């Protein structure tokens, strides 16, 4: 799944858990899926941030600006 697809799925899970009356098993499954996706997204964001930092480094090793 691409980053945007994962983010959309996480939003969908969040909406389902807020708006629908789920049973305990369904709630736990949704929570587990959501947490798995959230951790994957966090890892991907860390990688993206490092890539941007590398791209903004000057030849002297200084950063043009911090990425936040």
C-alpha cells in the first residue's frame, strides 16, 4: 500500500471506530490494524524526513534549513 492509501485506511478505521457500534472482537481487530498502519506511517515519515535533510545539506555538511 502507498503512503496515501495507508493514511486513508487509517482515517477510515478511525471513523468506523468513532461512528459505528462495533463488537469487542471487531473493535480489537480495528484497533490492531490501525496501530499497525500508524507504526508503518511513522517509519515512512522518518525515512522521508531523513531524505529531505540529505537533500537540504550543503557541500560543507551544513543544513540549509531544518525540516519540520
